[in-house]
C-alpha cells in the first residue's frame, strides 16, 4: 500500500472532471471489406488530387489517415499505433498522428459490468465488494474502470482496501477477431501487389495476433504487474498491487492509487503554469528529477531487468509527493533476447560516446535479412545522419523530440528506407516505449541531454554489477561457472586437442620426452604462481580469511602490488586455471604417445 505521506493534493478538482458518458444500447459495429477498401481508395485519390493541383499538404494527409483509423475503431486503432513505429516508411507527420490515435470510447451500463464481474468471479458483487461505484471512473476501447472497496473478512481486522476494477467491454473478442481477419485480408492484398514486402508484413500480422491475445486476457496484465512490481521496487518506483484472487480473463482488480495522472499534470501545465508551480511546491515535486528517473528506469528495465513497460504515455504515469511516481497499465510489456539486448545496448552506448560509425554498424545488425548493398556507403550515410542529430542536439530552443534518442533514429530513417533495410519489429517496439515516454519528458525536462543521461545510467549500472558480483550467491555462481567451463573443456575441447595431436605424433622419442618435461616444469611453476596469486587475491578482497597465516615478510611483498578490481581477479584466476589444465593435458598426451598407454 502507498504510504499516506506520498499522496499528493489534487491538481484538478473532482467536480471539474468530465464524467464518462454511458450509453445504454451499445451498437455492434461491423465493417465490410469493400467499405474498408473504398475508404482507402478515396483517401489515396484525394492525395493524388492535391498533388495534381499543386496543393499537397502532408499534415492534412496525416490527419485524414488518423481519422480513418479512428472511424474504423476497435482493433484498427491498435494496428495504427503499431504502424506508427514504421518511421522508416511513413513521414514523421504521419507517425505522429498515428501515435496519437484515440478511440472516443463511451461507457457501458453498470448492469453489463455487474454481469461480467459475477460471471468471471462466480459470486454476487455484494459478496466481493463492500462498496462499488456504478459510475465508470474511465473508459477506453478495451475496458472501463470502476472504483470499489473490497469486502473485509469478519474474522480479520483489516483496513478498507480501495481498488479499481477493470471490466472488459462486451462482445469485444468477436469484434476484434473480425477486425483482425479484415486487416489480414488487407495485408495479403498488399503482399499480392508486392508493396514494400521488405517491411515483413507477416511480422506485422504476428505482432497484431500477439496484441490480440494479450489485450483480451487480463491475466497477462496481472502476471506482468506482479513481475514489474518486484523489479521496479529496486528502482524505488511503485506499481499497484494486483489482487490475484479476483483477476480473471475479463476482470482485473488492482490497488487504487490516489495520485495525479501525468496527463492531467501536462494538461494543467499548458493552461495554467502558475497553478502547476504552486502544486509542485506544495507537494515537493521536481519535474527534472521525475523526468530523469523515468528515463533511467526505462533503460534499466530494458538492459538489466529485460522486462520493460511498452506504453509509457502520460496516462500511464501517476505522480506522487516528493518526486515519486507510479507506473500503471501493464498490459503492454516487452522483452528482448540476449543477443538483441546486447546489440541494442552497444548501439545506445556508441551514440552516447559519439562513435557514430560504430552506432551505424550496430543499427545495421538490428536489421533483418539485410539486402545486398554497399554496406560501407550505408555506414557512412548513417553516421552522417547521426552526426547531424548530434550537432542539432546542442542547439538551444530546439524541440525535445529532435534531440531525443528517438530523434537520433529518425535522422537515419531516410537511409534505411532508401536501401530497403528491414528493421526488426522487436527493436521498433522498444523505440515505441521511448517515443511514448517523450510525451512526458518534453514537458518535464525539455533540455534533457541524451548523452549525459545514458552515461549516468551506465555509471549506476556498473556500480550495481560490481555490488552484485560481491554477493556470496553470485561468487558461488561464478565458481560453479568455472567448474562448468572446466567440464566443458574436458568434454569438448580436450578430445579435439588429442585428435589434432595425432598427425603430429613425434618420431623422435627423446624430443617428445624433452617437450613433455618442459611443459610439466611450466605447469609446476604456474601452480606455485597460482598459490601466490590466490593469496594476493584473498589479501586484497578477503583479508580476514588469511589474517591468521599472514607473516610480515609476505605482507611487505603483497602490499607493493597494485590494487586489482574483484572481477579482474576472477578473470586472472580462471585464465591461470585453464592454462594449467591445458599444459597438463598436453603432457599426458605426449607421455601416452611415448609409452603407448
């Protein structure tokens, strides 16, 4: 539960909030394939007419496309938001409009919500909740939200638990399935016409399928919430508790957070800056601190936790007192496989270090089925785009988006598009998280320096890695890994060493014995040196262990050695152990060949 001392004062009074409009009879919307095709034909005909008359208007083109997706509603809104990731295909204005897609959802009657809750939870609503607000708190294309209080157990003394109940809209699964099938028909039509096939439309459909599955089953969101709550606790970021007992496919019950939505904060900031300044002072909120924490946390979620919030728009961030905040709506999360995560981290670090050629190399590696092209020229053109972004990021008065990490990628999109390099959809999903967060950061930290914030994160990440390496369980894991490495050597590498030795079998017995003697002597010297190295390691890192056997003469010698970090010691010991084992293996092979054992 959130500590009461962090609950802020409201920034918008309850009486000034617009109530959700509830419609008694929800229409069952169904779009026919001919109508969808017709709408797009008309849309493209208007574009061509404006070009023909010399009145091209890119912003108008973008706005009309957004309006088409909003008219179709339902799953088309999700499809449009995913297409907004393709900044390599669409102009910036179009992507901006598609990212801002909103479906003006109306609420549905309380009786439908009651029926859904009782059907999913298997009990009358008054047996579950002490009170339940029939008026929706909010409504969206997937569900509507109600406030409630969980029923207290008579045999236990507990405080009242305020919760929010997320109830799925009726008939949504059937409607979404129809929309998805229609989108598949449309995509197949594009593929049959060979339209931009390098964009891998099959992956676009697969992403929609995944979204369809996760959005319509709230148990995914409940599972994500539990995992994110555990991870973000280490970030000192709060995630609402999920009440698993009451979470089903169409119903989700979570802790109610009495805070200020970032979207309300930004809305007030744009209309009444003086009011926001008073609110900041009253609640001890530092905008810059909040913005930097959000950015660093997202980097940490991606590169360390490997579980990140995929939709950090202002409506999913709740502000608290003392610059604390809460992340909500965990229905959209993402992960990266190990290799992709390493490449992406290297790409981000190369950008922060100003090594734009290296950043271009990593960005190309993030591509899929890179076509035959003059890669050297591609790298040069990409590096030039990054350099242009870097130069602009130093300018005063430039928009936040042009200076952001998303802006860096935008600079090279023309190159990517020109050479038809297909971008990994998983990478695009990560990019979407940064673009969504930009919606808040452009108001919180308009002068955010991407280079500095990434370097700050790297410094903190290195410190955490060092602290984790010193924990007993991680030391044991390192030793186990060393043991596994030795075992793998014995099982995989050693037989190959023996096999490679056969063609070089010595013809002169005396030479073989001499070489074996030299190698055995070297291994003995290495073994004695290993004991000395181990003693020096313990002296610097765990002095209390060797203190009883420490003598003044040895102490004088070891004290002269330079300090070596823990992880470097581990590397030295592992390298020494493997070298010793290889020398002994070679000696055994030579002696077996000599004596015929």
